[in-house]
């Protein structure tokens, strides 16, 4: 986390965007801690609150679009070929896809708040061929709430420290 904090302190909004985009794609970046740290930086005047929310939203959405696209283009063939190593047999894959087609949009929106799940929902949305419009609406709503919430926590808690 120290490396990520140093990157944010040195490169500001560009580092915030890249860290969130790459973190959503799957790099091990503690997104929630990053967002609260950015909120703290906004509370001391190093970054602006609206700018932080906007850049973090764009970074999160960029990561989600990349993950969705990867899942859409490569996910199903990879799962059919290598899923057996993860005990994902074809009947299990079909059952998971049916479930995701029914509850997937809500899973994308709420998945932001569960570390690890937010990364999988992006790929699974692409694998299950969720309509892009539906995906962007639910992913965008979840991303906006998630970014605003964690930056606000850092902002209001950071101002008290």
C-alpha cells in the first residue's frame, strides 16, 4: 500500500485512475484503502473531492470495461477448456450462466462492495454475454456509489485525524 500511496502523492489523478483501472482488472491493489486515502487527501486540500470522485469513477469503469471485454472475447473458450481444473464442468458452467443471466445485473452493482467479487462479476458479465447497455447501467451505478462512499469516508474521517 505504501507504493500506491507514494504514486498517488507523486502523480495525483493519473495514478489514481491507473491504480483503480488495474485494480479492477485484477492487480492486487487494496481499492478500498486507496479510496479512503484519496478521501483523506481531499480533506487536507491535496486533491479535490469532486475531482477525486470523477477520476476514481472513470478509473473503476475503465477497469470494468476491460474486464467485461476480456470475459466476452476469451472467457467462455477458456472456461470450457480449463474449467475442469477448477471443477467447473459443463453442466456447472451452464447452471452458473443461467443464474448469472437472471441475477447478474444486481450482482454487478452490489459486487463492488465485496472484495474479490467485484473482479469476478466483470468477467462473468462478459462470459455470460450480458447486454452492454445493461452492464454499463448497473456497473456505473455501483461504481459511482462505491467511489463516493469510500472517498467520503476518508474525507470525513481524515478531517478528524
